């Protein structure tokens, strides 16, 4: 009898596990009900040890209480129509911003889960494996995906944005290279990545001797090394006249391998499950494990003075030197922009803590960005032909310009484009009085 009950308990446990993993609520609770019935039958057998009886009673109490507590505690599903309306309202209210979200942590937590899930879903639809096995992945030509209220389009050449010809014709062509901060975490239908905004600024504010186009060459999760690896196949055939590099966060570990290992994996997502309480426990455990792995090899606190001399000769510096050499060999003007984040060394501690939920190593990231931008100044100091743009005005340490630690709002993208425009406008082929330049 006991052996038969144990087999039934094992089978019902498998049903519960399957229903939980696949988010099949009916199957999950059917399995849970079957388990409770079997546990009650086991409890009626009087020959069981006292410890086993206590364990059985505990499981019965837990199994009965779980759906009752979930009934009162369960949060609205992330993708229900009501939840989507609430998220739309949350976007209007800027639920992602420090000023708003610090007063409503529940709203921010729900926003972050929604935003993260949408982000990874969008990525899965517009990326593909690299046929050459060199890059982490490639953008899938002629693909598109929704991201919150925005449509992300990848053109036939594998770049985000409108179609353009590989042959530039009589255009003055700028290619913006970077990470997701360049590709653009746009969330509204009217949002535009900063390369698009920059192109509009150039065309509306300058009279150039030839049409200027700005191509968005940014790819999420890419580092400067990845963009160098695609240079020959993707960038040089476009015959760019200028390249603007906006790299930073994804490659901080190139400064020193002890810094934040960006590629240990993506931040875990909150998964919809039949039981909200169990889903919360699962998510908390995954997040704890992620942070443990993420931070175990970090140098903390980071000694800035000790690292300054080191980063000038770092792997990151060598990558920038390789970019400079490629541009010099191919007669391309190179402009390097320093990197910005919502929190910096002057930010209040509560701002830093606010961003630690999604970016566990924010304190180290702030110091790494200081080192990265210091390295850029030293590289430019040694190369007179290189243009470095300080893009920090109105951006660095300004949380209202971001939807997380590094990704901009549209106001942030506009400000970045403006800062870059001011830094390159004298380098563009402008018309002169009495003729063309």
C-alpha cells in the first residue's frame, strides 16, 4: 500500500512539475490535488514514524494553502489586456525613471520584467547565428519585430533602419558603430535611434555640398571587438567617409579581465507560472545565483589610480588602436565619443542603489567608465588626427535621460545626437559663400 502510494505521489509530482514549467495552470493544480489526496491516504496509515507524519502534514498544509494564498496575492499577468494598458500608462508616467520609480517600487519591478521580456523576445526574432561562426550572432536581413510600442526593422543589408544602397553614390556617408545604445532601445512608435536624429540635425541645420547620410551600425550585445570583426565584410563595402564610435559598457572587461564579465549570460527573467508565489521564489533564487556568479571575481573597491596606467595599455586600448589603423588605411575619418551612464561618481548613493536591481555591478561599472573615458583621452592625446567628442553634457549622471543604467529615453538620444553634431559639424563638407567646399 505504501509503495503504491509513493508511486502515485511520484507521478503526481511529475504532473505538477510539467504544469509548472509549461505554465499550464489546470494541469499544475490537478497534479497538486492528486498529491494532496495521496498524502491524506498516506497519513491514515498508522504505522508511519512521527517524523514522516509531520512531513506529510506539512506538505498537505502547503499544498492546500498555496492556491488560496495565490488567489489573494497573485499579481496581474504581464501580458493580459488590462496589464498592457497599465504598462502603456506606466510608460507615459515614465515608470522607468528614477524620479518616478523610487516612489513606486512595485510599478518599477513590473515595468522592468515587462521591458526585459519584450527586449529578449524582440532580439530572438531579428537575430540569427553567424554563418561564419565569428560573431555572437548577426542581425537577420529583412526581419522585423515589435518592441513594446515600437517596430524594429532590419533592412536587406542587415542594419537597423531604412533601406539604402551599398553604393553610396554622391552621398557623404557616416557609419555609427556601437552597442545597443547606438542601435537604440526605442519603446514608442515615434522614437528614433540617435544616428537617425543626427542625420536629421545635419540635414536641417547645415548646408552641405553633398547629401549626408548616417547609417546605424550599432548592434546590441556587440563589443568593439565584434564590430572590428565585421569591419571587412559589413562596414568597408559601404565606403564610409566617417565612422563615429560610441562604445563602452559591453567592453568594460577589456580594460581588465577582473572587471564585470558582461558575457556571463543575460539577467534572468521573471517567468509566468501557475503559482505566482512559487514564480517569485524561483525568480529570486535565479537572481541571487546570477549576482553571485557576476560579482565573485570583481575587484572591489576598484583602485582608480592603480588602474589608470594599466588601462592605457589594456586590451581595450589595443582594440581602439586597431580601429584607428583600419580607418587610417582606408582613409576614413574617425570620431570617438566617450560613454555615458545614468549614474556616475557624483551620483547620490540612492541613485546608484536604484540601478543595482538590473545592473548588479553598477558601482564597479561607474569606475570602469571613468577608466574607459580616461583611456580615450590618453589615446587621442597621442594621435592628433583623431577626434574625441565629450558627449557627457546633459547625459552623464542624468537619470531622467535613461530607461535604465545605459539605455536612453528619446530625450537622451536627442541630446547625444546634439552633442555629437556639435563635435563633428566642422568636419562635414559644407557649402561656402560663392561656391562649394
